[in-house]
C-alpha cells in the first residue's frame, strides 16, 4: 500500500494499492506503467469489479497512473476465456458504462481497439478522458487489457480414475 501523507500532521490523507508499477527515468523522459490485477470469473460481480471503481475506474476517475498516458488492466481468469472476456467487451458497448468510464471511441466509433495498438499480448485497448489534474498533457489515458488463464475451479475439472 502507498498513499499521500499530510506533511504538517503526518496523517494519511489517501491510501491506495498499486499492484505493479514499472517505471524508468532518464534525462529526457520518464514513465510509470501501472498494472492493476483483478481475478475474473464468469460472474457479473467479477465483471463489475473489473470495470468499475475497484478496477478500470481507478485509471479514469481515480488516482492510479496520475499524469500517465498508459496503464494496464490484467484479468486473471478463473473460468474459460470465452466465458469471461467477451462479456467484458460487450459491457463496454453500453452507453451508460461508456459515459461513466469516459470512453473515447476509436476513429471507427468503437469503444475498444482490438487488437491492442500498444501491446501485442493484450486483448484490446480502451482510451479514457481524464480530469486535468489527473491527466497527461493530451488529456487521455490508454489502458491495455490483458487476460491470463490461471486455472479453473476444481469443480469443473473431470478427474480420470483407473
């Protein structure tokens, strides 16, 4: 956990958790690439967690990746990809969700860029408008969405007995 501290009182103002931050800094440029990990099953509650304020929303209206142009959402799949990822893509087509997430459509009018324009291993990208206090100079953050198969609950496995 990291956070912001009031230097005059020493009290914690805001606490936040960052899963992984990859950064570099040289004399000409610096960048911090934040990876947010969420475990993902086929349940709607998992999809909501991934897409809303405890997931993707952290990069849109939250404090994750402040003033950064790029971030990464990583879904660790507990169920088959076909049961988890397409419903996430479909949810991003919902106008109310697109508004809440400040989605900036692609030049073709789509809510997602698929395949990813940034990372070959990512399933798709989304671009989001950010408040000026959180945004890089151009005003948006692009998030690449990765999905990693972790395994499946043992109740779905068929064990072969001899």
